[in-house]
């Protein structure tokens, strides 16, 4: 059990907390496993990391509401609780076969943890091409790799291809020492980490030696037709429009594609346009293509990651 304190600065406590701390009572009823106490202008929360993150988000929304309208009602509290609880999927402790995407190497079930992650799972089921958009830590890459591994294990595809633009290496890679694997591994490390969670080491090595699983930089997709494969393009915000078009047109029969990216983290040099941004605009009306947006609410890393993303989203005082 951990603890977090929220300070109510420049807030009328009676207008925020209500008569006899009604706001606190309403929150406590929604989160019975956590302890929520008001002490002067501070609200102290004790509970699990997951619930503290949710309660903190609700209080943040209520504080914003107060500063806008000057008062918080019980109905406001209930509305923000409902919105927050819609984000996370209920965890009953016993996932069904339908919930589980794949089992990890240690036997733990890998499944969607938030509503938007589940939307990604459903969209891939319904569409052959899906864009998963959102900030770091939302699980978009991890869930996408899990879906690809499941398709391979279930023999729905014959090959798994995962690629990223090695933008830090200028997509040239010729300036880096070592062979191809040594050059690209640093840029593909997150993909390897996800695969190692889902496929035993010897089995993964077998797949990669026989190119059943192929991990390569985006430049190596040029000129190919990718048939009967599950293809994942990660960090797609760092593609140029030409690279994105090249990649999309590699798709062959009996294949599925997932494209993940975060439009707020573009690392392209100069003023180059992002191929991801352009693709979303151009392809938004095309049938058979799914678009799933995740937000900081879907972050499943350390509880601070959500706060960090939100802080940067609001911007520093110097930028305003």
C-alpha cells in the first residue's frame, strides 16, 4: 500500500468537499479498497498504485472543474468517477480464454488492461490494417507484438515482420560500426524485450534463424511484397511520407499490418513532415483501415509516467 497527498491550493473547502466531506465520501464509496482522508487543505490517499492513479486523476479533474465553475457537486464527482472507471478494464483475477491474447514465457496471461487497449485488440480482429496512436507507455507496441505472436502461434500467418525507422542512424546505417544486426539492435531493443516476454529463448532463436520472425530497419522493406505475414511498424511518427507510402504498399495477400506511433514525439531532422501524420489524414476515410487512439489515461508503466506525459502536454511556463 502506498500513499499520495493532493493539496487544495486557493480552493474553498466547503465548495470543493461539500457538506460533511461529501466529495470524500463519494470517492471512498467508489474505491472501497483505498483509504481517502481530508486533513485541512490536503487529501491523503492510501491504496494500490492502480487505484491511487485513478483517484488522483479524478481529483485533478475536479480541481480543474472547481477553478472553472467555482463549485463541485456530488453529481460532478460521480461523473468524473464514471469517466475514469471507463478507462481501465475490470480485473477479476481470472481472465477468460477470450481475454488472453497470449501467455508469456513465465505463464502469466498477456491481455488488454484498458478499454482502449481492448479497442486495439478488437480493431485488429476486424481490420487488416490498423493505426494505433498514443504516447509512450500506453502498451500500443506491447499489445501489437502480442497480437502478432498469437497470429503466428495459431498459424494464421507464416511470418512475423517487425520494423522501425532507425532515424537516429539516418536510416543509412552505413556510418555505424559492425554488422547489420549490431547496427540495428539498439533501435529495436523494445521489440526484442517484448518478444522475449512471449516466446521462450530457444524457440525465438529458432524462429529468427529461419526468418519466421524477422526484425529489420524500415529501409530493408523496399521492393518487397509481404505475403501471409503479420507486419508491425513501430515508432511510425519518424517515417517520412515517402517511407510510409513505401511501407503501406508492401502489404500482400493474407497479411495484417499494425502501425504504431506518437505524433508528439517526432525525431525527424529539420522540418521534415511525419509520414504518420500524413497517412492518418489521407487514409481516414478508407474502409478496412482501423484507427485506435490511446491517451495518457492508458499508461500502464510506473504511475509517474502519466503525470510526466500530462505535465509535458500542458507545457512549461516558458512556452506559454
